[in-house]
C-alpha cells in the first residue's frame, strides 16, 4: 500500500511474514505486535487508508476514537 511518495506499508500473511525474521511471531490475541500512527491531511484520507486496510484483511482492534 502506498501512503505517500516516501511511505509504503506491507501487510503480510503470517506464513510469508515468517520469511522476513527468525524471531518468534507474537500471538496477537495475547499481545500487541505494533501500533502505527499516521497523520493524513483529511478525514477522507483516513477513511481511504482504513478501508484499504480492511479490504486487505485488516481488522480493527477496538472501536476508533476521534481526537
């Protein structure tokens, strides 16, 4: 997924992700593997990024909050 000219995101299935590391993969039902924060310019850009992530199989960890 291309976020900007200098930011790219790869969302990988676990089997393929394992080819990138020899470390143990976190059990995300018991721990948080990472948290990512982006600063888009508009609410529309937020919605586009979230919708693309969901379309690729991503899931919300909890209900979103507005700050």
